[in-house]
């Protein structure tokens, strides 16, 4: 489990830098299935698809599902409070 903005940012920055160094690209798309709100909380449920492409042209697709919980904070901005994602077993 990763906690804190800096830890999460550094984790993803390291992965993106590695992709650039190897001339790999990634494209991610989201499909929102449901959104529910109650007070300052909101959750989003859906699917994501990641397409990676190597410098050689080889592509791979990964599909998964996600749940994000957002909370409106004192400044009025919604921020991700927690999230979960895993491989999708059904398309």
C-alpha cells in the first residue's frame, strides 16, 4: 500500500521514466460504469484499458476494474481518498 502524495508521485514518475528510457508508450482509457454521491463522498466504479507499445512496435493490452472514493475537502476540492484496481475477468 502506498500512502502520501510524494510517495505515490515518485512511484509513478519512476515507472514513466523507465518507459521513456526504453522508448515505450502507454495509453490508458477509462469506462465509467457507476457514480454515486452522498454528502462530501463520491465513488466511481468502472473499467480501465492500458495499451503498451514497445519501440519494436509490439503492443499489449491490459484490462481491469477500478473503484475510487473521492472526498470534498474544506477547500471545496474533491480529492481521491482511496482507490482499488485489479485485473478484469470479464470484458
